[in-house]
C-alpha cells in the first residue's frame, strides 16, 4: 500500500484555482472526480425490515392450509415489490461502497500489481477531488444545493472517521506500584480536526445566508447583460464589470440595482467578508503547521544547490547579507513582481535557500512544528554572528511577507513534494481538509469583494 508510484500518479495540483472554484486564484485542489460519490447508509441497511411473512400458529402440529392464510391485497403486493427494489438498490450501493473503499485502501490500484500510491496520498487526492466535485461549479454567492451539501458532509465524515483510530499511548499511574496506559487521539488531530470542522460549518452558514440578495448575476457575454434581468437594469454597469473582470472571464458578472445596494445589505456583506477572511487565516495557519510537521523528502534535498546564494541570486543575496536591518517589504518593492508566476518562482527560490542554510546549521535533522520554528526565530539572536542562521531567519521572514502580500499564491515546490511523499494518513487528512477550506474561504472573500466593487462603482457614478 505504500509502494512508490510514478510521478503522474503522485502529482499534486494545488489550488490556484483549486478546481475548488475556477474563481479562486488558489491552485490547491484537484479536478478529478471524487472516488466516493454515492450514498449508502450502513445502519439503515442492517436495520431494514425482514421480508419473511410471519404466521402465528395456535398449535405445534396444526397444518395451515392456503385458505387459512389471508391473501394479500394489491397494496401488500406493491409494498413487497417496492421493498424488493429498495433491497436490490441497497445491495448495489453496498457493493459499490466496498469497491470504492478497496480502491482507497489499495492506493487507487485495483490490479493487485502493487503500483498504487500510498494510502495517505490516496486520501489526500480523494478529499481534494471531493471538493472539486462539490464546489467546482460554485462561482457565486449562494447556498449549496441540498444534494451537494449532503454529499460533502457524508463523505467528509467518512474520511475524518479514519482519524478516530490514529491514537497515541499515554501512561497513567494508579499508585506507587501500578501504572496503566491509555489511548487518546494524537495531539495534532485532537487540536486541529475539531477546529476544521467548525470552520467548515461556518463557511456553510455564510453561503446559506445569501438567499434573498439585492444583487444578482448574469453570465458574461449573454444577451441579458444588455437587457433587463427580472426587471433589473444591468446595462448601467456592464462596462465597469468587464474592466474589473478581464482576468476572470469565466466568472458570472455580479450586478446591483441602479441606485446601489442598501446600507443593510452592504453591512451584511462586509460582516460576512470579515468572517470569511478570519476563516481563511485560520485554515491557512493549520495548513502551514501541518506542512511544517511533514518531513522534507530526500528527493527534494538532492535537487538543492550547494549554496543558498545560488538559489536566490546575487541581488536578493546582497540584500540579505549587507543590510543591518532587513525589511522584506522593501525588498519585494525593489523586485517589482508583476505576476503570480514570478511570485511563485521567487517563493520556490527563497524556500530552497532557506532549507540549504538550515541544513548547514544542523537544524534540519527532523521536521519541526510551527512552535519549534518560532523558537528558532527567537533563538537566532542568541547564536551570535552565525551567518547561516541570520540568512535563514531573513529568508524565512521574506517568504512569510511574500505569502502575505500574495494570498492567492499556490503551493511551493517543497509543499507539493511533501504531500507527494507523505506517509502519515492523519497529516494527509489535516493538510487536504485545511487546504480546501482555505480555498473556499478565499473564494467567498473574492466574490464579496466583487459585489462590493460593483456597488461602489455604481454609487460613485451617481455622485
């Protein structure tokens, strides 16, 4: 199950627009179809009523003739026929679920040849594909359909149930000479998984709140953009929206009344935007913490140059070395990054140099938690004039500033490599779950920003 797979099987496409939603700049999700997309209720299957017709006899030796049994009426016959159809459908669903779970456990390889990916990667792919299936076509502020909402909750509960069996053993003393061991959920799962569930529910509540809206959407290029839609004049701001959305031609166009949104509606949108922004930050923090806990694969370390200077180049290296006080924002202003591609390329270079300098200091023997990394940052001052420690700390601050300035940035090469070679199923669940929630929260913020932008443009025109 942990056999190595080829690079095509392990390839992780990150949500730049996770297929999450084509509107999101995140490349952090997959576009394949979910491996678990059909409903099966195990409890109802085993608790279904028996088809046996019970006959009460008055004595042990009495014979029951055909005339003694009351014949079934048409309703009973229809009921039996309906029960038979339900039973056959449940049997088919049971068989389908068995096949899908077998595929999950066998690493997406049902041939038995041992060429499947490890279980952790399979789980990560499945969660990402499920997200693409449920939210891939969600491009606007509106509640999810009941079917998709049930699909998301049912299958995510299935994936999260895996973590119920990832435990750690804790010794407990019952006296001076007696000691027993207890099991509890592993600490990272115990802390992060309930938080992710809560963030998930909050995002669903935000989407459910957009029911009776004063704004609406029209498809780009449709005739409704030049005519009234439901009595609402959309032609007034069509030109403004197209200028705003040239880089997002696939998205529907948000529209507002000619006089703009009401103050109550604007207040509601701003409140939901603030909530979604906080959810995005929380999911991003959990994702970063989980990735930091993952070991750096040897395949990535072998590709690193011998020096960090070779990774970042002379210009950035000079700024990292010579400045008495390092200001990452000023350095980013000097570099004048103009596209997401350039930002991601810079992030890969800075991260490679960071790993190189950390290896030279001997601080890369094991993966580190976010708290350990923070202690490293604080301890850099205690290491005197160690050049590698100073360079690593400044590279880390530059990378952090870069990700803050470009929140739509997709995952770096190191993050992708960690996901590909991760063997910890619990970390796979936490990483993929936090990543897809991060992408969805960012989408919600972007959609709200688009509506507020159109509203602001219309009101400015009136003034």
